[in-house]
C-alpha cells in the first residue's frame, strides 16, 4: 500500500470487523477482543499510557499478566501499526453473559524505569553515556534503544540521582541537555530513539500529507484532520543564564539568547544551571529559549488518522488559511477508540471507531522539552571520607577530598566514588585560613550549592561510636582541638579551674596556662626532647617574684655581644659544686661601688698572671695576713717596696723592727743584730756610736 493510499483509507468499515488488537506474552494471542481504549501521554519524551477495555472467554488473574510484555495493534488498511510495552494494571470488570470483561493499563517500555528508585553517582560521564548506563542497568539491550545525537556533550564530573525514579531522573537530565526521545515501533518491539535535532526527524510513515476537511455531518471517505486551532502564549522573549565556577572565580559566567520568533516581552533570568564555561552557558541559554519557543505557539487538531505518531513530521493541506498549510512536528497524540460493534454480540456502531487529538508545532521550530525546575536537595546528607590506601588525608592540589555518599549504591573503587569536593572552613582567604585534614572513614555532613545535588560541599565532620566526640558529658566544660596523632589544644572553662594546655602526643611537650583560683601558673616543658627559644630581636623575660633556672646537665649561655646581670636590692650569688671559672678574651673587672669585695678560699688561692700584677688601694689600708703559715715573696728579678712618703714602712717580728720613716730614715731595732757577708761596706757622711 502506498503512503497516499494509507492516508485515504475508507472509514466505513463493517461494524463487526475488529480494527484493534491486544495480546499479552503470558496468554494466547487470540485471548482478547478490544472493545475500546483511550490513550494519553503519547508524546515526545513521555511514557505513553493506554487504558483498554477487553473481553475474553478465559478467566485470567492479575498475577499472570501484570508486568508482562504486551503488544497493541491498530489495523490501518493493510498496514498494521504496533505499540509494545508493559501491562501496568489489570482488573476484572462487570462481565456480560457472553464474555468476561477486563480493563488493562498498557504503558511504554520505559515505564519499567518508573519501578526503579535509585540513589547513585555518575562520575566523569557524558549525558549520552549516562543514558546508556541507566537503560542497561534496567535490563535494556543495545538494540532496545537508539541514540541519534548531533551535538558534542561534555563530561559531567559528578551527577547524583537521589530518591528519584530512573525515569524521572532520565527525563530531567535529557530536558536540561536539549535531548528528547520518541518511540519507533515494528512488529517486534518499540524502541526509544534519543535525538537532539527535531529538524532531522522524518515524515510520518504512510502519510505524505493530511487533508483538512471540517465536519459537515456527512460521512467522510478518507482520514482527515477536521479541526485545527492555534494557541499563542505570552512568554519571556530573552533567557539570561548566569553561574559561578569556583575553579575560575575571576570569570563572570553569563550568556543570553533571544527568542527565534521575533520580538517578545520580558527576560527570564536563571542562576545556577551548573555550567562551567561561557560556551556551555550559551548552549544552556539556547536550550531554554527554544523550550519557551516550543510553548509560545502550538497547534491543536482533531483527526481520525490512526497513523499519527509523536516525533514525526506531518504536512497539512487544504486549510482555508494559507498559513496553516505547512509542515508540522507531532508533539503528542491523545487517542479515543470504540469498537463495541466488532463483537459478535455487539451493537451497531453509532459513531467514529477512532479519533485523536493531536498537539503540533511548526516543523521549523526546534523542539525542546519543558525544562524542569532544579532538583533541590534540601538540608544535608552524610558521606565518608575516602583515600587510596594511605592512612593520611587524600587531598588534591586544591585541598579537596574524595567522598562516598552513604546512599550511593555504586561499586567505585576506594577514593574514586566522587570528584574532588571542597571542605567548608570557618576562615580562609588568599593563602591563609584553617584546615584540619580529615582521614579515611571520617563521617561528614554534605550539603549542596544552591541545593543542586551535583554540586556538593563538605560542611564538617560528624562523630559516631566509631569516631567518638572529644567532648562528652565526662568533660563538658572543656573545649578541645585534638589531632589524630594526639596533638591537642585544651581550654578548660570550669569555674575556678580555668586553664589552657597545648601539648603533643602523650603530653611529652606541653604548654600550660593555668588560671586556677588557688594560683596562676604557666608551664612550658618537654619531657624527653630539647627546647629552643629564639627571638630575632629583643627577648624579655620578666618575673614578679623569684625566677629559677634549673638544668639537669650543663647550662651554657652564649652571647654575641655584651652580657649584664644586675640586681636592684640584694646580692648576686654564684655557687658551683666543683670549680668556678671566669674566663675572658680580654679583661676581667671586679668592682664594688659602695662596699667590699671579699674572696674566700677553703684551701689555696692561686693567682697566676702572665705579665704584671698590680694591686692598688686608693683611700685606706692594705693588709696581708697569714694566720698559720709563711709568707713568701719571690721574684726572678728585683723586689721593691716603695713608699710615697706618706708614712713609715715597718717590718716587725717580736722585738725586732725595721722602719723607714716618711723622711727616708732607716731604723733597725732588735735584741741582737747580725750582719754577715764576705764584704761589708758602710758609707755615710757621719757614722756615730753610742
């Protein structure tokens, strides 16, 4: 049969000839007779739904048919048209004396996706790849669907399906990507075909043109469109999309697109469509603008043509308004059929066996499905920090983490269940901020930027019995920062026991600031290692009371320049268990401003001078006292005792005395004086004898 002949089918068939058939895989093919049906949601990117009224001579139970594959057939002249799908609902109706009556709801093959509610993550996948992932996971084989896309689709690094049926998730993803589907059927199956360019869709098979012929009350010999109305809507004329990509914070992501249908009022401003480049934003703006144009002008017709299928082009002719004679794209079809007269016991047909209501747009208008609202994930959800085997935090060059959300049913390897995710911090900026790295297994709370589940951020870590809180009822007055290795900052707020402690693992290095009401104390200690205190400039150590420096071994003070030690009120005491040594590269000076310098030795005192030794008493006496021993003065050369004429020089031993007066006179007085020598010379101006 030629396409034109198919469209010119006679409508005046005998009333007892069945035009429609229905069979279910689990029952014999000739079981059912179709008395009528209605079909809705038979449209582009929709799950069609037909409600059929059936009769049968066999008694059937719902359990034998629900969920089984089924086929609906419409006889269109000599060309059968098929729709394949699933039995969604089966019920027993009021029987007649001649047969059992049933009602069946028959849905598309994709209705199977409505039975699966999933929580999963897609990583680094394009939208076409995600389409395949969804269908294959639902049991579809490669030849059960077709992908016919012309655009290039970028990798989506992180896409979440959460508490959403596979069908709802798929439709949302498709619409926002500018992709749509329709069903192409043959005798074996109905295959969804995924497309992104409606202009490339073919004409309806078997229908080259559909003639417009209004109803006149007389019988029509051919299938026609007998009513056609246009519907225009006032919609925004411009779409402007903006977004923010934290990877390129300096770039303003903004794009706009005007309606292709000419001047229109208003602008639809959309923020947060999750595009990362201006090019992606421009495509999103175009998709949104085309979706508005799809709704801006639509055409609704009424026909009796059984060959109308969504997603195909249709030419209408013979309309009295020339502008209506054009090429159209079939968007959706609503079906109504009644063939009660086809039953052997049926009545005479009282009206058309089949009619439909068709929704059209001009073929020149690019079709886009309505853009659904953003999928909002309100609040937070939980996840786990993951690493790739190391015990330390697994961070990338931007300090981001890999997580596995708890609802994810995927089987990605450890550390590969998410893209890099940022950790929210209480403080941060240009190379400054706060960051406590989270280790593998840490439970975290995750929220979403703008509520978009594809844009997660980690808000913080959560305690649980495996990772208990560092502050509980046992220490509820303490404020603690503690790392995995045991490094800790503790701030005690209990009244009267306030303190701050900073220490390393096992408290081996500790700083304590104790504000206990019984007495304040600061302690800086290392229990096993070294301590170094350094200042680039001045260091001031000040004590209001006693200051004690205690060293378990040596105490070494090295000063680049001068060192001074001064007390304001009392003495300075140096005490050594063994020797006390003073050594200077140049001079050593001892000076007492107001009182004495006393040097005491328990045994000997040795003064060893490389050159001269000078001792000077300026205002009073000098006394050398040897209580029990001898006094030896020994020189390698001259020995001089010189007086400056201020007094007598006296050497006394018992009753013997030698004196040199201040005038230079020498007097020797003794009980016996012995002068002995090889030669004795006495010279004087005058020598006297008693």
